[in-house]
């Protein structure tokens, strides 16, 4: 399909968004624990090499000037610093062990108390990675600094005095101590359910802002379907799509690609992945590495993943083993907040365009009914018997009914009616039923 036949929506030229090429790679690296420490170790080696060269030049300049008294003074300072550097090298491994111990305890508590899905918040924690990176870098830098100390005591024959290296090692130690305090504070915050729920909500809002949907797809405006592309990679969860690469491939072939599975769907080899509209399908090489399949979902492009985690936390809190309706109410607060922010959004699909504004990729997202069901269906089934939860859910549904357009009221009314029916059916006392069905934004308070 030529550019002239690609559909453009009137008035949308100002909304053209250039895809962020490195976005998937950056998100995938944030889900790992090896990249930041490795980069820190490489940076420590580079910093040591630069500092060592500066120390050598400093001694050379002083020797050329015949200022051997200053060289002797520097030797004394460096010798005093040697004991400190040795202590730093041995103490860092203890600190690293403490960091790992605290991290493992926090991850275990989060997985057991909240939901296994929230463990990724700890893996993606910037303060954890920064602390581990600086600790390892300090340890390596201290060891390399110790190798720079010269056994030669004659200032005329010295080649280097590790003065700059010693100052940098102590500065890195001071930074490590500050980060350790920040790390303990941050880890304790992430062990609190309110903070975890808030983090999930903020991540969900970030997805909605970065990838604003544009309504349902008009198949006629995409053009005729000319080919189908199957998934030929490994089985797993569709984590994200490399938007820039897909857009470039579609533009090069003059077509529109429509992604069939939603982000978060489980795909197997042979699953229909793309439909091609308006021309010949791009080659397999052009679409290589355009989709990422993994073992778990990611926030990156998944609009519903935040609601999934919040619902899981509420369900875990309402289980007989935990019996914590207050946590379920806190999760409902954020679910209602997220749905309220999307009440007027045009949901259904994302349209990604090339630089000229032509649509090249259509990506499905959950519609309003799917998001409402995800947020309320499972919690509603477990809420009966917990008036604090039923009262909060009714208040939230009433608030959403006031905010949502008329065409989006049906799923909200359905959940409200089903909740009322379940309470009427399972709560024997009329007074208890009346109490449980009275809307209250705090539940019971």
C-alpha cells in the first residue's frame, strides 16, 4: 500500500509520536540484576586507570621539578591511607552480604504476603541496584588501589603515589555508607503494603500516559488483509513490541501491520501474530526481534498488568489464611482511581505512526469492560462476608458511574447488581445486609 492510501485521521497530525527505539531494551535491562553491577565494575576499572595515571603524572612532575620533599610528604599520606583502604576492601564484602540478606528477606515477605507478581518491584528497585553497584565498585576499586602502593621508599625512584586513588576510595566509601542508609529506608518502605500498592498504581498510570489509546479500530480504513504472520519464536508471555522496528518495517513495505494478541497474552509457536493490510508482508528478517516473549508480564506496554497485581493483592488479603480486608480496601482505592482516570479514555487500540503521520502499526489494548471486570470481578466474589470491602466497592462503583459516559455504565451497573445479589443471598440478617450495602469510601473507617 502506498503512503497515499494509508489512512490518516483528520486533525491528528499534531499527535504523531515517534517511537522510542531503545525503550524495550531499557525496560528489559531494568528487569535484571546483573547489568547495573557489571556496568559499575567496568566503571570502577576505568576510574582506577584514570586515577592511577594522574598519580603517576603527579609524581613525575614533582620529580622533574626536584621537589622531593613534597614527594616524601605524599608518601607519608598515602601510607596512612593504606590501612584505611585495606579496611575498606575487607568491610565491603560484609556490607554486600548484608544487602543481599535484607533483599532476600524483603522479596520473600513480599511474595508470601502480597503477591508473587510484586517481586519484580524489588528487582527493578533503583536504590537496590545502585547500592549493590556502588558497593561492588568500591570493593574492586579498593583492591586495585592496594596494588598501586609501591614498596620503594626512595622518593627519587618512585613511579607513583596512589594519592588520588586513595581519596577516591574514601569518597566511594562515604557514598556507600549514604546509599546503605537510603537502601535500608527504601527496603523498609517497600515492605509496607501501602507503598507497594502506590508503586503499582504509579507504574500503571505511567503506562497509560506513555501509550494513550485512541479508540476502536475501523477495519475498513486499514485496508484489505493481504497476509498473515505467525509467531515462530518460543512459547511465553508477550511482554512488549519493539514499536520503532515494526513501524520501520511496515513503512519500508508500504503496509499496515495489526498485532492480534494483546500484551500479556500467552503465545505459542504458530499463534497468529500480525495481519498485513495493503501489500506484501515484510520479510522474517525485517520483523526479527520485534516482539519480546518472556516468562512473566511486564508493565512496559501492558495496560492491564497493574490492575492484575492490585486484584491479586486484594484476593490474597481476603483469603481465610490472611483475612485482612483493610488491605483489600487499599487495593480497591487504587483500582477505582485507575479506572476513574480512564473513564473518558478512548480504549480499544493504539495506533503507531511513522514520521509522516501514516498509521503503520495497530496494537490492541483492553477495552473498558475488560478493565472493569479485571478490577472488580474476582474481588467481588470474595468480598461477601467482609462489609468493609462491599461498602468500599459500592462507593467506588457509584463514583465511577458518575464519571463514566453513558455507554460505559453497563459493566459498572452489572457489578453493582451482582454484588447486591450476592450479599442478599449469603448474609442472613436484614440489618447486616443493609449495613454491608451502604456505600462508604473508607469501608467502615
